[in-house]
C-alpha cells in the first residue's frame, strides 16, 4: 500500500522555481505553497486571538478590575472576535486544507486560477494588517464588538474605519477563494470522476464556495455603507441621520449567518474524510451526506433573523425565522447519524485524527443542541446576548471548526510535511485541551442561564463561582494547545519519514508521495470507483 | 434577595421552563444516547476486536427514520417556543404604562404622573407595559428572573410587557453592548404590594426622594445620581469619558463651538446649556456625540439644584 514510487519530480518543498528563499513562497502560485502560507499566517493570528481570549478570561476570574481596564477589555473582545471570525475560522479549512488538497483530491494539477489564488492570500494579509493598524492609530482601538452594530459604531471614538475596511478586504479574499474552488471543481475533475464519485471534502468546499460567492458581497456593501456613513454622513443606519439601526442588523446577519456555514461545512467535510479512513470502511449514506451539505448551504441563507429575536421584528418574521432555524438543524443531524453509523461494524484504527473526530462529534452535538434552545422564541428571549450564546458559538465554531481543523492537521500532516508526528504527545495534548475546553465553555451555559450578559467587563457577585471555573478551564486549554502545537513543530525536525499512505486512506492524495511532487500527479488518474472503496 | 432559579417571578417563567426543559431534556437524552452508541462502536469495532470491516453503503429506511423523527421533534420544540413567546406581543389593555429612558449608561423610569425613578417600581400582580426609549445607542432591558428582555432602539417605537407575580427585588441588566460602562448599566425591579406602591406613587411627583431636611446641593446630587451623570463624570477629579466636576464651577473652560476654539467661564448659563444642548459647546479633548440632552427629564429647577451641588465641589 505504501510503496513509494520513484518520481522524477522533486517535491513541492524542494522544488527550485524562479525565486529564492522567502520569495519562493510569497510569489509562488503553487496551490500547495499557498496553502502553507495560509497555514502559517492563520496559526499566527490564531495564537494572537487565543492570547487575547486567555487575557479576557483572566480579567473575568473575579468581579471588578483584575488585570485590565474596561476600555481594554472592550477592545480585546472586539479584536478577538474580528481575528477569530474573519482571519481564522472563515478562511480556516478552505484556505489551508482546501488549497492544499482540493486539486489533489479531484485529480488536478492546480486550482483553476493559480494567480488569483495567490492574490487572495495578499488580500487576506492586507485585511488583517488593516485591522491591526486600527489598533495603534487614531483615537484608540475599535470597541464595538465584531458585529459593528449601528448606531454605536458611529458614536464611538474608537478607530473604526481601518477595521471596517480591513474586514471588507478580507471579504474579497474569501470571495476569490470561493470562486476559484467552484471553477476548479466544475472544470478540473479527473476523467471519470463524476459528481457522485467526488470525495466529501471537495463536496463541502463546493457548497461553501457558493455561500462565499453569494453572501460575502452583502457584507462588503454593508461595510462600505458604514464607511460612507461615517465619512460622508449619509444616513443609512444612524437614526440621528434618518437611518435605521435594524436595517444594519438585517444586512449584517444576512451575511454573517451564512458565514457560520462557511466555517462549519468544510469542517464537516474533513470529518467525513477522517472517519472512513480510520474505520477502513466506506462512508455510510454518501448521497445523504452530499444532499445535506447542499441543504445546509441553501436553508442557511434564510435564518439570519434568529439573531434578532429581541430587536423587534414583526411577529411573522419572528416565527418564520424560528421555524427555519429548526429545519436547518435536520441536515446537520443527518450527518451526525451517518458518521456514527459508519463506525458500526468498522475496523477502527485508533489514531490521533480519529480521536479528534470523536471529540468533534461530541462538542458539535452540544453546540447544535444548545442552538435549538436559542432557536426557540420563548427561550431565546431570556438567553439572547448572555454567556449562553458565547458558550454556544464557541462550541460550534471552536468546538466544531476548531476540532475539525486540528483533526485535519493531524490527518494530513504526514502528507503535507512528509513527516510523522509523535502520537503519544498528540493524544496527551488533545486530552488536556478537551478537558480545558469543556470546563471553560461548559460553565458559560450556566452563567448565561443565570442571566450573565455577554461583553461584560464586570459582573455581579452571583456569577463569581462560575467564572472561576471557566477561567481555570481557559488556562488548562491553553496549556493543551501549547502541547499540541509544540509536538507538531518538533515533529518537523525529528519526525520519521512519512510513507505515501500512512493511514490506509483511499482518496487520491494517498496515492502520491508525501510530500507531493510539484505537479501532484505524474499522470492524471482515471477514476472508476467511488471515493471510499475498501472492497 | 435576587433569585435566579425556580420561583415564578413573572408570567413568562412557566412558559420559558416548559420550552427549556422539553428542548434541553430531549437534547440531553439524544446527546447521551448518541455518545454512548459512538463510544460503544469505538470499543466494539476497533481494529483488535474486529480486524475486517463489513462494507455497508447505507440504508434508505434508516435515513428516512432519522430524518423524520428529528423533524417531528424539532417541530414540537418550535411550537413550544412559539406559543410561549406569542403572549409577549399582546399586552393586556389595562396594563400600567411606564416609559424607560435609556442612555449611556443608565435607565430612568418615567411614570404617567411624571414621577421618575432610576429603579423600576411596580405593584405585584399588575401587568406592566414599558415603552422603550433610547436617547443614544441600542440598549437592552433584561430582567433575568422574569425571563424577558427587549432591545431599546433609538428612533423606534417599541414596548415590552410582563406581569410580576411575586414581591421582591430583581436585577435589571443592560444586555446590548453600549460602550465603555455597558457592564455597569444595571438597575433593579422592585415589586411591591399594591398598597405600598400606591403610597409611593402618590408621593409628590419629584424625581428623587430625599430626607425632608436635605439642602438644595444634596437634592442636586441625588438628582444626578438618579439621572446617571456619574457614569461619565466624577466629583473627584478623575477623568472618565466626560470631564470631572471637580473645581469646575467658575473655572475657565476651553470649548469648541461651531468648530472654533474659545474660552468661556463656567457659570450657571453655561452649565444649563451643557445639560440641555450638550452638543453646542464641546469641551476640548472630549467626544461630541456622547452626552445627550436632558431636556425631557430635567426641569429648570432641577438644574438649579445641580448647580448648587457643583459649587460644593470646589476646594476652598
Ligand atoms: C483560544 C481560546 C479562546 C478563548 C479563551 C476565548 C474566550 C472568549 C471570551 C472571554 C470572549 C468574550 C465573552 C464576552 O465577554 O462576551 C470571547 C468572545 C468571542 N470569541 Fe472567543 N475564545 C477563544 C477562542 C475563540 C475561537 C477559536 C473563536 C472562533 C470563532 C472565537 C470567537 C469569538 C467571538 C466571535 C467572540 C465574540 C466577540 C464579540 O462579542 O464581539 N473565540 N471569546
Ligand atoms: Cu445599554
Ligand atoms: Cu449596554
């Protein structure tokens, strides 16, 4: 299975192109090198965001001032939110693993538009740089939260314009990636790879691509409207100029809710790859998993109003949005059932990526179930904007997307780097991380039920005990993260050489050497069988 | 005194509980069931115990079952949430009307007879309808023990209503981020017996209640406390988002008027203008759109008392 063929071509890591040193990376149009660029920038931003998160938790360990002022806290959760959403989880799996693996998994030599691909990385870095500039210039860092709600975002003296413009530029990066993937999937599948022979990770990237392409322009326009309002005083959203704050919320969530699916769909795709590989078994209900991805992407457009149940929409809008929110839970549930069914009568090889997948399923279910509680009108009216919501979305985006990202990292690490990692340390890190995660965010559900609002620098004594637990959980989780990352980095030096198919996977990336050669395939494969064929 | 669980402090507690316990209960059962199934598979079908996997492509009957059952459960959950919420939109005709004026970072409750209070004082077992007015940004009136919240949106007419069912004091929080002091924007609902409420309500329609022998300066301070001035100004020289009152009266202040910088003496005329038209003269180095006019809640007489109080803050 893992006999390494002797390819003429050097691997993408060794290949000497036109440029040298750092330029051979930042000017490369190879989808694999671009993926690595994204990986490193993304991990840097993630570390920044996670550190801000930890500092916030330390502030919240006791009521009153602990380590920072209210102004700093408000700036921190704003920057934390912007970085985590726009710079980490939205690009997340598509930009890193999608870029690296999509062409390989469908048997292509690159994406459809390699230069556009590189451009989107530049947009990405520029966008984040603008957000960071806003922290250090003007009258002080932005303090609106990542949602930039009007009219507060017009009242604050914080330096809004660069941050908003940064988010705008990040949107373009996302649109370009989506467009690129759509065209790649439509035009560049290997001969014989019909739609229903395509692996599930590319399928979710396909569904995500449409969401990126169709939803992101809405936030782009909205952010431009904020800029126009702030500089030219055109009254779109600010009531003192004759605008409507609710219009802002509608526009914002029309994008930002589908954006949640940009974050989670590729994560589901990665999990759908990991599970069959380690089960040595074809995936259960392939067609239903494909259909549910498309259903999620489609219905996901029409439920943004569930972020606004207390803002005073019309009664009809309230219950239609609530009903659709319950409907969109069904396709996600179908996926969970199929994943678990895949484990039935399997022959499971208990390796690190599989543990991540199991962890993913557990936290994703908790995130999803808490979403039902928030989608229900009577309960949301109490829980909206409390720590319950903070717990819910960390379980979904950090638990869901984050666990899948780490799972994918441990799954494809041998392929990408050509090195194996130490599984004992990887598993230890996972256990520490998992316990910290559950303590940190699990407790927040109870804080929210008791009534602790979010974005609270200081809180009533009744919330103290819960916050102590939650903050200690953050410290444990941070420690687990460090173990995981350090283990992977040290494997780059000390890891054993990876065979081309260390896990017994069946999709195309496991048929080529690790790390892959520059052109991926010596000869484009001809596909005759489904993607998870273990017969 | 603040209860956070159990008691049915308002009409929404029981409907909230029905929806919450049903959804959370079903979810918990499913979570436990699915997790145990998954872990069982992981132990039963690991490589050692089951060296060869059985290839199963799927099963349409199962797919239909696990689509339909969750769908039915979801619809039940939806309808419980919906029916619990419906009543929030229909206040009883005989509800007592109170207006809340929210601004950065205080709530002020204004009653039909003109009475004002920073706390929400209501009689037990009487439906209360609160008209929601914000003078600056979006705030949200949240009473956890009543299981209700509603955003207060500037420029938009909105209300919320509830029926307080048990006497006692309950916390109010602001639940929409509104800037620097958001987490300090809180208040209390005080649910009184009907008799007690009646006598409180009938007391002269003064903005604040102070001891009978209070000096004008004391009354001024109490008014400012009730109106929330101290969220932005301090009496002791510390700079918050607004300038401190310390040594303010009679001093020379650099201000910006119509974009031009000038110096004025802080006299009663200037202070009155600052309170009623805060965006005319902007103190140099401070933001212009933060303080909102108090025209609707302060009378000339109140302002005179505020000025008396400010005079006491000069060191002699
Ligand atoms: C690494 C550890 C992390 C910690 C310790 C952490 C902690 C926190 C804390 C304390 C808050 C503020 C809660 C409040 O006061 O309302 C917060 C908000 C938030 N977090 Fe995290 N978080 C972490 C990771 C993440 C990740 C991976 C994401 C990815 C999506 C994320 C997304 C957000 C968002 C969107 C907000 C809301 C910001 C806002 O209110 O504007 N966080 N987080
Ligand atoms: Cu507020
Ligand atoms: Cu607030």
